[in-house]
C-alpha cells in the first residue's frame, strides 16, 4: 500500500493530489473526479477504506 493514501477507491495519494493541483494551476482534477464519483454513488469507499467511509 502506498504511503499517504487519500483515496482508497481510486488509489490516489497525497502526493498525486498535490502534483495535480500544481499542474492544473491550483485546481485538483483528481478531487473533482473523486467528488463526482461519490455523488454518482460509484465509489466503493465503504469496502476499500479501512474505516468504512
């Protein structure tokens, strides 16, 4: 398992998100994707996240 894993569904780390923000002028496209998937109900956090959230 990678260090500083933020998104257990899609495997994004803190480093991935920081890099994404820098590359996209202060906006995280990764965060937008995660939030979009959560709204659609297509993420599986309750199965992948150790705390079930």
